[in-house]
C-alpha cells in the first residue's frame, strides 16, 4: 500500500496516530546479561535491539566484525583501543523472515558507521593494545534501525564502564513529500517507521549529550537542501528527548544497585562520562 502523505501536516496525525514531533514508545534496560562486561536492551516502537559489550581486553578480532581505531590511532598494538562491532539481524526481525548473510553490504555499512561514530566519542587512548567488542542483535525492525543500534550501544558501553565524552544519542527524521514532488513547504517528521522510510526522504543524526553537536549524520535519500535544516532540527529535538530517557534509566539502575548493596552510596558505577 502506498503511503498517502497528502494529509501529513503539522496539524494532523500520522498513519500510526503520532503527531509530527512525537517519538514512538521507548523502553530500555541496562545490565540485561549478568555474564557480560556490559549489556543493554533498547526498544523504539517495534524496533528492538540488544547489545553486549566485551572488554576492554586483549582479544583478537572477531569473525565478521568491523573495526575502527580511536582518535589516538593505532588500534590493537597501538596507542588506542580498537573498537570491533558485529551486527546480527535475526531472520524473524521482519515480516518476510529473510536471513542476512555475514557479508551483507547493508550490515557492513551499519557496522562501519557504528564503529567510526563510537571511536570518536570513546576515550580509547586509555586502553592501548586493547579491543572493545560490541555484539548487536536486531530482534525486530520497524524503522530507525541505525538510531536504535547507536542508542543500545551507548547504554551497553555505559554499563561496561567504558569512558566516553557523553551520551551518544541518535534519532531519525524525514520530510512529508519526496524529492520529485519539489515541495518547498514540506513539513518535517520525527522518528520514522518502516512504511514512512520506504516512501519519504529521511536522515539519521546522533548528537553528543544535551548539546546540538552532531557526531553522526547519515542521509541516503534525495532531498531539497531547503528542507534539510528542518529535518536536522527535528531529529536533534528527538535526540534530546531520548537522552533524557536514557539518563533516567542509568540513574534508576544506579539507585537500585545502591539499594541492593552492589555499590556503596556516593561511589560511581565505574562510569566516566565527561561534560
């Protein structure tokens, strides 16, 4: 069914009942796998991702993983830790139950984007000759996949106690008409689902903490330059809302750990998040 975007304006509702600037329901958890160094679960609407972090340690590169070195350069055997990212898309994550091969081009693009974006915010220079391995599992897909992967990875890294500049939070945004429509008055949309991504131009950005500093920008659609700024502003607003939720999840987990006696009151959870 072709998506009818003629009614998509700032005063009306979208196909799933949301307004133009509303996020889907968010659920998140950290420390979901007791045996892992860090783990997290992130859900945005019907897109569900689980992330497990191993390291920093001196393990070798995993098969099928994509690596990136930190700002200090060097990778394994150098002056900074090497970040290894592996994305596994479950065959039941979509309606057609298609299983992606390890060498799938789309999966490799996601892994590369994640590895490079995390290398820019993690303090990898503190762990020379080491690796930080992230294994992400896509359980369900319904749009904004890259944003969910970034958010899940951020939570898992915080749980693992890997120092980083701040929360790296991502959100997608789109426009209410295609490039061919040449509509200069098109309205932006926040957090697109699969049906909207198939019909509308969209982008994904990731910002650092509560600021509007863009760390990641991925746009694979044709869109007028005049509409790009509105899409970026809308996505940045979504990032701020998601960041508030993730911060609340981390703080609530910290309170539970103090109550259970896992850590002493006044002692940090091995997190080193800068300003």
